[in-house]
C-alpha cells in the first residue's frame, strides 16, 4: 500500500535578505539534518540495489521519496528548506525510511514543529546500562521514569517500600495515578497531600511541551475522570520544577523512612527520561533500609 502526502505547496518564497526568522532557521536545520541522515545510509541498508555508477553518498533523494511514499519534488523541497507544510504521518514515514533511532526521531519532529504520533516507539532509557545503575543503587529505592511520571522500571528496594508495580497493569504504573488510587501509597506516604500537589504542579509544567501528544492527553483525561481531588488541584494552575526534596514514609516493617528524592537525567530530549533515587535523609533511615534489604535476603525470601 502506497502512502501519499497531502498536496503541499510552498507558502511563499524564502527570504534571502535580512535577519533569518526562527522558522527559516529551523527549516534550514531540518534540511541539513535530513541530508546528513540520507547520506549515511547505504542502499543495502535500505533494502535497495546499489546499481552501477552510483556517485551519491548514501541514498538518492528519489530513493528516500520512494521508501517514504511521498513525491520526489515534495521531498526535494523539504531538503531545500522550502516553506512547505509537513504532516506528522509523512515525517513518521521519512524517519522510518532513514532508519532513525529515537533520539534522531525526536530531533526530526522538533525541527519540523510537529507532534510525533508515536512518541515512545522505543524507550531510550530502559537499557542494560540504565538498569544496572538502577539496581546497583540498592539498598536505596530507585526507578526509571519519564516526564509523565510513568514508572518504566524499578529495583527491589522500591518494590519493598512502595509495592511491586510489575503486578499492576501498565497504565497504572504511574506515580500520580498511584498517589490518587493506591491504598498502600495513601497509607505509607505521610506527606501525601503536599506530594500530590507538588507532583501535579510539575506534571502541568511538563505537559506544556507535549500538550497535543496522545500519551499525555490520555494520562490527563484518565486522572481527571478518576479523581475529584485531582480535578480540584488541576484547576489551580500551579506550576512546579523538579528539585531535591525530602518525603516521609511509614513502612509497616521497619518504621519511618525519610527519603530525599534525587534525579539523574538520562537523555537530553524533552521527554525527560530520568533515574529517580530515594536517598536516606538521615542515619536512622539508612539503617532501616539496610534492615529492609536483610529481610528480603533472609530465610524464606522470594
């Protein structure tokens, strides 16, 4: 099945004199980026025959257009930085034709000023290196999260304190959702109201860059539908930023845990993938986390 782009025509001649506008600069960056990605891919990598007397490094423009199912003229205009409209669906096809990884894909959509219809096709954070780092932080609880506070992975100490999220459906593995719906989180989080207000303020600030993205809209719609408490706090339009802070948790086996939330950013793009570690704020909490680790390793531990 061949996908065709909607009819696209230049909206006007590019301005060659005077200071460049932001849009013109971004179009030129997009054009240069596409050329660089096209020139690095061999025909064999794209599943095309090399053919005789090939002088072009990488793929030809008409080959990218063919692989993306768009017109050659239109794709040429795109690489020339012409002021044309481009749909997210066509950008998706071009990203796949040029074998872009997730970081490159994010960059492509940012330069084009478009919303990625598949923003999390791959997760650049859940790698072997990131997972090893997360587990090595034990006995401190730690998670891998995105900007929506979805918990993508967690270590054993986190499961001991907050519950094993692997037992929950994927859509429920989210810190905001759990603060609102989980009985366990309500019982152990001694600063729940403050934490919830803070988390909602940070979620709103983060959503400003992703307001049209389906995954963000779905998460917000679910929270608004689920909780009157969330709806009331959301209406306040409070904003927050991520910073180290101490929260208190009442663990049923080892007692009070005072944990400082420390964040390590793992990717540069706006999705804000990160490792969140829950570090003891005092010596007593340090000792209690070590005791919790001993309980997990003791007789009968799973």
